[in-house]
C-alpha cells in the first residue's frame, strides 16, 4: 500500500477544537475518529435479578424497561462482578483498577471520617482529565468528603451529590421507607433530650447535598434528587458537546440502597406503609427512568461515540427484607441453610454478581450477550485503552482490558477472579474466595444479617469448599473432595491465590487508608444547628 505524506501525518496526535484524534485504518483507508465519551452508571445495592433482561420469564413485569432496551441495543454481561460487596471498597476499586489490599480501601467510610481514598492512589478521572477529558461526577461518592479527598480533588471537574449513602443523615421529610425515621427537627429534639430513636436512624447530622466542595442544601430534599441529578447530567452532556470535548460522566445512584420514591412517601413513623415490594419497584423504576433520560440525551448528542456502562456496586441488602432487590438464581443456599444472608457483604454470588450492560451503537454488537468473567476492576483499564491512554507504570493493577469482549464479542475474561471479604467473615479485604472458570473456592464463609435477623457464623475451610457454578448457580452443594475434579480445581485455586498474594506483597505501591473518625469531620454548613441547616432556595 502506498501511503502519502498527508496520511503519515495523521498517525501523529492532532489538536482540533481542544480534542485529540486517533488515526485508524479501516478497510485499507485512513480515517480519524474522535476519542470516545464515557458514561459510567453505578447502581447501589442492585440485584442481578432486578434487571428485567436477566430474567426473561419476568420480562412483562420488568421495572427496568429503559435498561432492557439498552441491553437489547447493546451487550448484556451475565458473569460480571462488583470488585467488593460493600460501597467504599467497590467504588475505590472501580476508580483505581486495584483491589482494596493495594489501594487501602477495605471497608466503608463514615460520616465523621477524616480520610478517604489514599492520596497516593490515582483515579480514572485524574488520568482522563490530564489527557484532555472533561470529567464530572453525580451521586454518591463515599470515598472521603474532607479537603483533598473530595471528588473535585480526585480528578473531577464538577461534582453534584451526597458524600455517602442516602441513609447516613436525617431529612425533613423522612428520606427512606424502612425504618421510617423522624424528621431532622424531631431527631434534634430527641438527641438534645438524650432520647434515642430507631437504632438505624442517623440523628446527629442532616444529609447534605454538595456541589463541588460547597454544601448547597442541608438537609437535602431526597424527593427532588432524581430530577436534579437528571437535569444536571443532561447539562454535563450538553456542555461537553458544545465545547467539543470528550467527557467522562460517572453517575453513582443510591436509589436501591434504602428504597425511596415520591410515589410512596411515608411522612411519619405512625403512617401506614404501602406494599414493601411496591416501594422497591417504584424506586427501581425511578432509577431506570433516569438511565433512560441519560441514554436519550447521549443518543441525541453523540450516539456513535459514547460508551454507556451500567453496573452495580454490590448485591442486595438482605436484611431490608422486601425492601431489597433480587439475586435471581444466585441464592447462596449453602449459607442460607446455615443462617445469615448471602448477598451484600458476602462473597456468595448474590453479593457481587451484578446486572451489567454495555451500550455503544455501532461499536458494541446489538442484542448480544457475553458470559466472559469480568469485574468492575476492568472498567479502569478498558476505558483508558479505548481513550488511547496508558495506565501509570509505577503500580500494579488487578483489572483487565475488556475491549475485545465489548467490541469483538470474544469470551476471554479473567482466568481467576478474587472476591475480597467485605464484612460477613474474616478480615476486611482479604482475598479468601477465588473463582476459576466454572469453579469457585471458599477458604472462609459467613453470612451477613438476613431478613430474619440471623447471622451466619464465620467458618474456615481447609481444604476449601468448591462449587461448580455451571451446574449449581445457587451454590448449594459442594464438590466431593475425593474426586479428581475437586483436586484439580483446588490446585488451580491455591496456586492462583499464592501468586496474587505474593504479587500484592511485593507491589512497590501499597496504600493505606486513614479510617480515623472525628465528630468535627462530619459535613456541616452551619454548626450552630444540630441539623446543619442551609438551603439553596
């Protein structure tokens, strides 16, 4: 092929309207394409079975029509896992591509946390920002809210959202349905009178809404939050379009964490409750409508140049009973038969296998399904690869580039995937559950608090429990340790675990998070008021 001088010049990096272009060859012809936009939507505490497209027999009853359409027009990832089974470590791993044992975040931060994601860690937003991307985050952060730990100091040009979960503060209109907590003013009265309310209600500090580093509303109005998030997301997409700049929009939605919906507002603890299932379904629909609005705005802007990646931060919160989501067939029966829940905070499939959809018209094959073994850890390297940006060379990563899975339909995922302890058993962050192909080995088990209130006891297993997920999605019956299949799986898992633990121990950069708490670190816009009152009007 004869290549002209002008074509050779296209191999370099071109600056045009603030955008870098990549030269690619298609069918022997040189073309240039703008770097893609990325929208990551992370749903809090959503179950694998909550996505209608994952349970075909329930399609008519689906509460996620917009996500189902996105799956129909894109790719449904059926064996995709959150990096951890609780909020902070899952989010830290997604944004760094590194397990909690490397990035230092092994459990959740608190309202009064002094620190957050260690400053030695570099986020996906920081790298993309340094390479010309406009970066914005909307929603739940939960990686530190003080000073240098806030989103706008971790690579995001813009932030609107709550610093932690939607139940970690009081609101004037009780912000969640179970338990129905008192309004902030009544919480403050009970607190000052040294009377205790419901043990699950945060009474000392009202829930704040941040814009960048400023509290613009405290207590915030949770009933208006979805509408506010939606309009802000559309503004971000429009702004990036007008500036002709590639963008990263990270949306972390807490609708499922403690279900709430304006359609089922419960004003006081004494008020009658609607059907619990109806509350969760309404919350799921509210979130789905938000996703649909974002998809429509993206389609109208740069449909063929934007990847939307929807996934979850962990599985459903069992102890919330009918106010929690569905794990589908991944019921963790070995554990539930012995007490305790097998979803959030556990390494059973229900705790970390999450509904996931990738949507990119013209690039991700429409109406496709992949069973490749993937994780939220893979979002970091995949997006950098698609943007033509290299990860930092001074640290080790746990995620893999899943570009070939998304764009070319390959089924090559992780050979081994490790699930960290997330509170139900063992030390936080320890990698004592390993997946290898269709087999999964547990070196430690334990159940989180179930709807019944029971908690499964911690048990060590030597030799490990091993399940064949291809035959036993419910993780009910272990393989017989005397069989050849067991011995081969046990050997593969043991060697993989030894290699990873050695790799972590010799990592030149291991971070440690500061989990110190101090009452003065709680976000307050006006400390003269128990509920820290301020309003954006």
